[in-house]
């Protein structure tokens, strides 16, 4: 039997990226892959010892409210790492939890690889020193992160963003529309409230209210709701029951949902970059608990919340955050796009250059190569 590799992920996007790396590792070598993850990690053949379904929370208050589940997960991971001592520990994003796992792994003398950087370029740069002490290798997916880590003396390699692989295999817009019974003449707005329960509760009421306003102006509008597999269906149902317009549900199909969309309303996160790579004009929104928002305003040091704008270095798509994310404000932007196609085309062109900045496809395979090199060193 080959090396044992532990991969830890804390939420839906991490589960997706961890699964792709796990699949690449299993194709490349005879190895055992164990980890903390969800449905995608399991489907990739990972022995999941902790389900991350309860761990996808963001913000100070939200983390405190889920403290018991997070503590249980840490104890399980600690017991497994102590008993099994894998050849390499791979941490995927989710920094608050994974910094503790990295400390534990270092005490145990294990190799630590961090894949997909925590956003220390946005806030709390002091964590850079902590990472340099605890991590053997950074694997990053955003080009501006490389010099940051190398300047701290931490080995860092840039691999292609994993979403570039999805871009290569994106479904055909016309074919999906036919399969879903959507006439080519009808505009489609897709709603992406987030992959966490708390995000759905904060964003979906605003999104449905926005969609209702737009549908009153344009009765031909078709509204799709992209449900995340990590969120129970009943969390969506409580808001959809009171909606005054038909909203079509697409569960666990974000790429196809974006492919058929003329515009999207999205919660800030990985999905914004996925929409950008598919050149779907979007409005980015985000709401958090008031205390979290106040702290973020004091600490965050970047001009944008959305990855497309950060990568482009300019405000390519609108961002409406916290109280600014009102149905009136959001619908005003989306209505102008739907009523004046040349505005949509302009956003299309601005989004087109983002994929060129993210390297080449095959990032998961590239990451697996680096991880395997560290696993061999430990053998």
C-alpha cells in the first residue's frame, strides 16, 4: 500500500476542491486518502471520518453558535492523526479550524501542505508568520498570492484554479435550455444564495423579493434557484412557499444553471468566480451578523469583496453588501441589464479576461503532484 494522505475540508467549495485533488491522487498512485469532507469527497473515494455538513459557517457569531460541532470535529481529527500518523496532511482553506489542525500536525511531526490560501491578503496579515511556522508548503490558486508567501520564506507554488477545469467541460447553453424546457427567447435570472444554511437564511428573502420585482416588470422572466447540496431542502422551502412568482429549483447543478443564465444574483464566494469564468453578468451581495460586519469593516484591507473584482483589479461587477443589498437597489441594476442588452454585452467583455489571469487548467492534478512529492519525503 502506498502513502496515507489526510485531506481536510470545511465547507462546500472546499469539499469540491478536496475531492478533485483526492481523485487526482488516487489516479496517480496507490494511496489511501482519508479526510474531513462531504458528498463530493466521498464520491472521490475518500474515507470520510468527519462529515463537514455542520461546519460551513462564516462570521464570529455564526462560528460561536456552531462551536460544539466544530469542537467535536477537531477532537475526531486529533484522535485520528495521533493514532494513524499519515504521510502528509493537506488542509483546504477554512483557516480558523485548519490553523489548529496545523498546530497539532506540527506537534506530531507530520508534513503539512496548505491548498487554497486563507485570505490573509484581505485581513489579519499577522497570520502569515503563523503559516510560515506551521506549514511546509503552500499551494495557491490566485496569482497575487505567490509573492506574499515567498516573501515570508514559505515555499509556495501556483497551480491553475480548479474552476478552469469546469470551464473546459461547461455544458452547452442551448442544449441545457432544451433539456430544462426553457425557450431561447426568454431571459433567465439565477439565484445563488450560498452554500451555508446561515447564508441562505440571510440572502434568499432578499433574492426572492428582487426576483418578484423584476418579474412584475418582465413577466417573461424565468427565475432559477440554485440549491446547494450542503443545505437541507427545507431551508429553501420556508421562503419559496411565500414567493408570489414561480421559481424553478435546480439542486446541485451550479455550472449548468449558470450556463443557461442571462444574469445572476450571487452571494459572495467561489460561485462568483465560476460565474465570471462563464461570463455571466452578476450582482454580488453579502449579509452577515451586525457584529461580524463591524469587525470586518475595521479589519478588511481590500477594496472589493468579490473575487472577479479582486482579480480584475477593478469593479467589473456591482457589489451590494449588508444594508446596501436591498431588493430595490439590486433590481435596479438587473433591470437595466435586461432592458438594455448592450449593457450586458459590456459586462461580458469585461469578464472575458479573468480566465487568462488564472493560469492553465489541470490545477487539481498539479496540486496532487506537489502533495505526492511531500508524501514521498515522509515515506
